[in-house]
C-alpha cells in the first residue's frame, strides 16, 4: 500500500518542487490520492501516494496528531489495529481518520521509538517530530516493505523506491563495490547497487536528530542456541500451535475495505493460505496463478484443483516467453535490482493481471521456507543438525587446504566460502554447481574491474557485517544458514518482488512473515523440522485440513520461470542475445565483452541442463544492462 517520501534539510529550506517530483515518481504505488506537506521553514517534508485499502474516505496522508506537532506517512499495513486504536482512545487519544496507519502516530506519542514493539505487519513509515526536530523512519521486521535513503545536498531523504530519490536530486551512479558483492551473491543488508543510496535494513529504524543520523536495530531473528530448552520438542507439540497461529495471521490479513484475493501455485505454502482465507471469508475468494507455457514449470493444473476444493474463483494468467521478452526491461526497472530468473517478469505480469481484474490486495505464501527450512540448500544442514551447534568461525575454519578441484575453484574466489561449504557439509553436486558458476563469473569479469577487487574475498566481507558471536555462534547449522539467507538474498531479491507488485498498485500480504509466528517457529529444534525428510512435513500436517491430498503428498518445486536460454530461439532468448551483443551492454563497465560474446556463441551447442545453469548469469548481465541504460548510470 502506497509510496512514501520524507526529507529533513537542516542547512537550507528544501525546495517544494523537489518533494513533489519525488512523490509523483511513486504514483504507480498509490494511484488513488497524492499529497505532500512541507514545514513553514522548509526543513522537513513528507510525501504520500495512496492505494486506498482501509478507510477509503478519510485516510489521506500525511496524518497529523492533535496539536500537529507530529506527522506521519505510512506504506503497508498494521494488523489488529482496531484493538490498539480502542486502547489508545481509552487513554484519551483523538483520531482524525479510520485508517490503520494512524495508530503508529499515537503510539509514538506515548512510547517514542519503542512504539515499534506494538506494531504487527508489513510496513515502512516516516514520522516527523517537530518538537524534537527529529525524523523517525522505520522498516518492518523482515523487510517486506522497502525503505531507501540518501544524503542529497546536506539533506536526508528517504523513499519507498530508489527512483524517487533520483527524482529528488540524488546523482545516478553505480556503487561499484556493491555490484562486485552482488555479482558474487554477497549482498549486504544495508546497501544497494547505487552509489550513495542505502536501505534501512529489515528490523531497523533511521533516526535523524539535530546532532546525528543513525540506523538502529530494533528486532532480529535471534535463533536460540542449540539444545536450548523448549516446549516444542515434538511434532505433536508443534502442529496445533502452528495451525492456530497461522489461522490468526491469515484472519488478520483478510481485514480490508476492498476484496482480498490470493496467489496460489502447486505447493503447500500458497495452497494453505488460500484454504484458510476461503474458510475465513465464508465465500469464494479469487485465486490467481501463473500458467507458464512450458510443462516442466507450469503448476496451474494443481493450483486449479486447490482452488476448486475451497470454492475459489480461479484466474489462470497465461504467460509466454514472448510476454517475458516484452516486459523484462520494465520489470528490471521497476524492481531496481538484478533479476536472475524469469519469475521476476512473471510476478510483474501477474500483478498487472490482478490489477486488471479489479483487485488491490492479495495474499501469498512467501516465508514458509524460511520458517520451516524448506529450501534444498538448507536440507543437508537440516537433516544433519540434531542439536549440534556450529561454532563460527575461527576453530572450524582452521581446516585442511581444499582437497578437490571444485573446492580449489571456490577457494580462488573466496577461501572463507569454501571452508564454510566443508564445515556445513554442502553436498558435492551443489559444490560442483557453485564452482562452475564462480569459475564462469571470474572468466567474464572485465580485467580492470577485477583488478580493483583483487585479493578481496566477497564472502568474508559479507560475513563481516554480522555480529557472529551474538547471532550465529552456537546455533544449529540450519538456523545459521537461514539467518544469513534472511539477511541477504531473501530480503534483497525474493522480497524485492514487492516493487514488481506495486508497479501495478497491488499489495501482497504475507501471513507466514508474521513476527509472532516466526518467534514461535524459530524455537522448533532442527530435529523436529527434519522429520519426514525435511520436506516441511510439520507444516503439511498443520495445514492438512486446508489443502488437497495432492498438495499434502506432493514435492513442491520452487517458483521459477522457464530459463530464458532453455529453448534456443525463443523470444526471451533472442532479446537477451541481442541486448548483450548490442551497444547498451558495451556501456556496462563490469564485464569483458569478448568473453561474454564467446559465451553467447557457445550457448546453442550446450545441452539443456548446462544452458539452464547459465541462465541466472545471463539474466544478471541483462539486468545490469537495463539498469545502466534506464537510469543513465555509466
């Protein structure tokens, strides 16, 4: 819901037209209303583009408190807000609107920054405190809603998307160090691809006072140490509690003054959300699914059967490789990040169809794999965990030198990553795939760019951003892997799909990413999660009343679109080939063009499996090319 902009400029008054430009750059996020406010002295400003979901008539923002010393703009939803509002009114607070957003304003009046403890949902907001001349801007615990900021001409400017910061006057340029980290999948939780533009990390807030601007953590995953006492020590102890709390999470997210639909695929996560949503609604809900034109990736038949079981109105959205080619550049531009698979453009097309069908809100199943260790890359650590703690990093990293060719290739890029693979017990096939990918990346990086980062270990630098003793040491191996995943590709890639949804003003709510549910499931020992072979058996049993037998017994594949390189000559393949052979790619400073052209020449002779494995690298280069051209970054 919505787009937000906030500025605090202490050195000189901020120009109103700059605030307006930044706000208007976010009109796709909030097409229903647009408003802004600038203080009389020009030192503070807020902008808001509204997607009306709760309180369709009086919920315009910015919202002020009773004496107009506080003003707020909010993107997202605060759940269970009616209860909190009633409590606040009982303590004398007077509300101007009926929207959920206003509770944050009055909670701040009472508790200051500790108001975040009472907020449940997916959100980013910015609040100006005139009495204390303080900007307070916060992001939800998992980073579902984005929040970026930059220093522009001495001012601090925050916004829902990077493009709004560019519109406000931030210079458009690459952060070359961040690109280096992204190429080798070492994404940092507070950086972006763009020079001078940072993000408020998940579970953090930004506080800009007269004296300083700082970013502060208010929540973390905080997995328990291995062997810690818990009352969730058996599957039987977990199933009922997980089911009850997840039912509550779905019920709270059904609250809207507009219809709420669901995204559904062939897996347990989205099918369970659909089943619970239909049960709560007491009537048919709309279920939307992507129908790929490739049988190996199309799950629409299973999704149709799940929708039929709960009486949902089923909407299959058929997308072809020609559709991917047509929208790839727009999806990259809206997403403001690298796309490694066609599922990004698929999400862009899906939200476009949802908007066309007249829906503003849908629920989806992201987050279940993070709660129940459902990813293939975590399975070996899950099955081997027991209560064994993995100590980071010194003692276990003093191991023998790399023993195999694959280990030596990995070590040539990151000795820390190679050692971690051996400590965790990464399967041989995954190590082989990782070695091949790293070896290929090293072969296509531009020599000058590579020389800049010679002797730099991207994985060690990635790990350096964490307090290992506080967050990782002594935890079960699978919990350590999930912690690092939550802080890197999950928030920076998976959840970045939010901007693809909001490109068409569609808000996606994620019941699994409820902090109360997470705080329950993080205490489930790995041995309990591993029952049934690590296939989220616990979640399947908890959700059995809501899903088909097919979904209950099935093996869900991740949501991936067909690789662009899988069918030689398909429209997306042709688009990517033309893009990377053209003048636009020549302007991208990170790759050795002759080496890339040689790779493109070899693609048609490769077998399907090899081409598919290369697809993320090909699309990564295509994404950087689009960003370079669309934003004028070179």
